[in-house]
């Protein structure tokens, strides 16, 4: 397809995530004229997207379903197919079926290819399926959907909390709003007198432009180290509760950690400049850096997100982030008291994020435990309602 900056949005296999999440890109469009002249068919209300190709050999994203948004019509790229269910089939039930162990094993046994594995549409249609009555499908969806809806709400709340932390950082360390307020004879908004007193009432010129008087500038490596992760192939991992991080985020689990304290992970190879916070012990593999610092980690986390690391690729063949290039970056040298004041507020937000994520993980585990039992008919819904309601209370 010939993409443009406007027109009919295009969905692809990469937009479909487990358990029916669909995350459409905002960058792929086909012009209305091209779509019309070539007779491309757009999606309809009630359509689902099925992934039929996957770049990973694990096939984790192969054969998954997600409902197409109804806000507008879409085109579908190669690697995905549109599925329309008959009236007696609850599409969301089928979404859960496609995440159940029996179906996942079936898909892994029917995928073909080397560099990009795929399944035939017929393989999906011929998959073994336990399809209960419409009423029972609705009840199963009610139980699993209630858990998923709460998980979604918790993660949306976390996105809001993270946005608050970013906004506070930008106000203090990018736009210098407390300093500008004091220059204009106003009390800085949203802070007490003791915190406001930490900021000067004027600026000074530096290589970076104006910064608060007395702050100056410093190189990033004056207070932060990007330590290398360690190779850990999937076949050598021992099942456990330690998240394994690559540049795309969590890639699996292991029983031993390489880092035992909270840190920030930075993508080095692959997804260059990706940034993740991890409060638990974790294992960063050799495609990432992790942060060591004596400064507040909350400050370093937000600072790294403002430096445009994703645009610092230095290897055309395999995307890569050069650590020395990052170290040479100049940033405002805020006094320790200002950093400590920011950390006090940011830590409160971080604790709430961690608590919400822990609750979301508990609910995810419950959903994953109930899913195969419900989908196979080995467990009936009435016995679960009280347990699920208690977890959601």
C-alpha cells in the first residue's frame, strides 16, 4: 500500500495485542481517492481483526483477535484478516478463545514460514472450538470482561499519573515556570512557600539557552551511568517471577535478577531510546542499558524521556544507541534541594502506579487461571461470581 499523511486509516497485524486490545497507529493512511479507484474494502461495524503473520518465532501475536473500532472505517494491511461472526457468536468470547492455551498450542502447531511465520485463514476456521450457547458465552464474557475492564481502568489511571509526573517535570525543569512566576511577581502555582523558595527569580545565559540563575549546565554522565545488560537467551531462562527486559519491554521471565533495585531501562539495540521504569528486581538483556545514579531516579526517568534518545540511532543496519553520545548531552544542573522536592511528589505518584500495576497483575493472573476452565466448560460461571466480585471490590 502507498501510505500518506491523511485519508483512510490502515490497520495492520502489529496493532493487535493479547486479550483483544487494539492499538491503531496514527501514521498509516491511504488517500480516499486511491482507496476508491483500487476498490479497497473498508471495515464495517462488528468486524474483528485476525493476525495471520508474526515476525517473532514464538508466535505470541499470531492468530489473535481484536474488535475493530467503530469510530470510523479502516483498511486492513497484509498480515491481518477481517473476521465477521454469525449472530449466535459473541465476538468477545472468541477473543478470549484465541488467548486460551488449547488454541495457542493449535496455532503454534499450524504456523509455517521462517523469517515471518504465518497461518492460513483456513487454519483459523478449522481450529477446534467449544462453543456454548449464546447465553453461556455472554456469561463467560461477563466474568472475564469484568476483570479485563478493571485491568484497563487501572492502566489508564497509571497513564494519567505518569502524565502528571511528566507535566510537573516539564514545569520545573524545562519551562522553568516557578522562576518565570517569581520574575513576574507571582507566587508559583501548585507549591508551598518552602518549595517556591528553592527557585531563583531570574535566569542566566548558557550553551543551552537560559536556565535558572545559579543552576548552570552539566553533562549527563556527571550524575548518571548507562550500564550494559547481559545476554540471556530464551532457552536458558528458568521460569520464575523476575521480568526480563529487552528494548521492546518485558520479553519473558526468569528466576534470577541481574538488578535488585528500582531502575530505568533504556533501549540500546532494536527499539532505540525506549524507556521503562521497573520497581521490582529484573534482568536487563544485552539490547538495553539500565540506569545507575546517585540522583533521584524519578528525576532521571523523566529527564531521559525529554532527550530525544529515539532519534539518536547510530547504526543504519541494526538500530543502536551509542552510550558516549548520550553522555555528552548537556542538561540544566538543578540544585539537590530542588531535585529532592521533585522526588518527594514523584515518589507518591510512583507508589500509586506500582500499587495499581500490582493489582492489575493479580487480576491478570486470575483471568489467565479462569480462562481455560471457562472456555473448556470445566467450570461454570455461577460458582465464580462471588470470587470475582470480591477481587473487584
